[in-house]
C-alpha cells in the first residue's frame, strides 16, 4: 500500500537573468511548436519565482485542471502572449 502518492503536475518553465539586457524575451515549447513573446518587463511581472541570485522563473502548467493560487499559471492564461498574437504589436502590420 502506498501511503504517499505524489501528484505530478506537468509544466513548462524558463529562466531569465533579471539583469538580462534583452528587451524582448521569446520562450518556446518545441513539442507543440508554440512560442510566447514577452517584453522583459512582462516576463519579470509574470515570473512566479524571483531568486536572490537574480534569476526569474516563469512557468505554465500544461494540465489545465491544476488548482493554483497564482494569478497566472495555466498555459491557456498566456494565450495573449503567443507570438502570432504579438507580431503586429511589436513589428507592425504588413503592407
């Protein structure tokens, strides 16, 4: 009999140095050909973890049934940051 059952919650995560000079930050999930594009400030704001060493960690739960206390932690909550939704914002419309 198992007394302790570990619940696995699949998530994607990325690290970024807080001191990074990057103005734009792209993160990808190669298994689904998905890309999200953030400004540095947006990545900083949405990063759920900020280490004392200046490392920001942004994660997204792939399992949409995960109950979390975080304001944004489910992959679907980041839909507005998918690259196809950000191209016009950053690069303008094609003529």
